C-alpha cells in the first residue's frame, strides 16, 4: 500500500503529502527497518535510532516528528502502537489467525465427522485428523484444523478458527473466536473433598461458554463449570499457558498474560488486565478495569480501577513503598557498615 493509503486506514496524519506515493511492502522493528518497511516508535529510549532510519514510513507521536529523516514518510498520531497494529493487520491479513486451510479445502476424507453433527454450510472446513463428535454444530466459515476434536454436543459459531490439536468438550463457542494449537476447553475442574477413603470427586456438570471475538492462546486450559458455567467474556484475549478454573466468570475485553492461574469461582470484571505469572485465589472478585502487575499473588478482592502488585497483591503505591524500604534495609546497612571483614 502507499503511505497515503496507510495513513487513512490507521487514522493518522501524513506530515508531508509529497511522500504519500511511496509504497510500503512490509513492517519491521525500528532497529532494522529498511526501504519498503513501515515501523513505529513509542518511547524516547529509542530516539537515537531515528538518525539513521532507512524505513519508507514511520508511525509516531508528533513530538518525534522533527527527529525523523526527511525522506521517511511520517504518520502522526497520539496512539502510534494502535495505528501500527491496524496497518500491520492490513499488510499481513493471513497472520491474524493460525495457519488455515487453502481456499479449495472442504472436508478432508481423513477427518471424522459423526453423521449427527451439523455443519452449517459448505464454507465449513475440516482438516485431516480432526474429529467432530455426535450432535456437534459448526457455524459457517469456521475452520477445524488438523487433529482438533470437537466433543459431543459442542457448539462452535461462525468464522472461528479451531487450531491444530485443540480439544473442546462441554463447550459453547461464539463467533469469530480463535483458539490456538493445543488449547483444552471443557475438561473437568479440580473439584475434590476429603473423605475417610481419600479424596472424593465433586461432580463437574457445567459448561464453558466462550463469547464472540475471544482469542485463546496455545496450551491454555479452561475448565468446565462444576454446577454453574465457566464464562469467557466477549473480546477477551488470553495468552498461552493460562489456567482458568471451574466456574470462573471473566468479563468482556480482558487481557490475561501467560502463566496466569485463576482458581475456581473467581469473578473478574470487564477490561481487567493480569500480567504474566499472576496467581488468583479462589472465590475472589476483581473489579472492572483493575490491573494486576506480573508475578503477583491475589489473595483478596480487588476494587474496580485498582492497580495492584506484589505478594500478596496490594495497591501499587504501597507495594513500591514496601519494596523501596526492603531494598534500603538490605543494601543500605551493608553499604554503611561495610563487610564483616572490612
């Protein structure tokens, strides 16, 4: 696309219209962007790289405009990362979903589709080794990739991608959902109670409900509900290697980073962000818009809009103050008194 076309597409202002006819053929990070590439900058940490920039175009905040070489088209916006994301989606549409089938593929002869399964129309694609079980229903435009298994009576909406090796059990999946390779949805949750003969299993009879426009990362596991349902809200994005326990209710447009573990029956509001490696204790509530820093352990309810961190997680100001005091005690005394032999 031309620089002018990209500026319009990502709602940015082209600073020099004379450069609008230059053609962009790809994207690259700032450090190695070359002719034909589109790149972006968000931080002053990297401004030194602008002096030798060879990219055809760059997306940046207006405060960086004067630092960009004159031959490079500058797309100005207050939200450069978002604008770059939009532009990259246009340039690389196939990268928006896992590897999918070619346009000629339909139902592979090496797939297993139960006679009672319902595929909405001829746009449903099923790759070799995939299994669609009794009573399952698959919406139009959906692709079931190699080795995926859609369990009995599951529902998958329209224009979804169920990637290689995914398993769905007791699951209702909405429209435009992407589930990456190896994810497991709808297996039993961890429900046991002590008895005189060891651990007695608590029946798991709920479902997993995944609303529209959700993306679920590779090897993530989402347990079915025990008596209620596990619900993943519309537009939420879940990274690889996340564990979501039974009866969890995750709100709309949340972002959950890798290696997060959410225990059973947690209620999470809309727009919540959990950093990598966060652990959440069972039966807690996290309010709308809350943000939890990576490596934190949430042991109590979190109010809406809060920014917490630490072990146990607490308001960020208190956490940073505690860390500063600990560092002062640990390193300040050593510097003051010297070593034991000094």
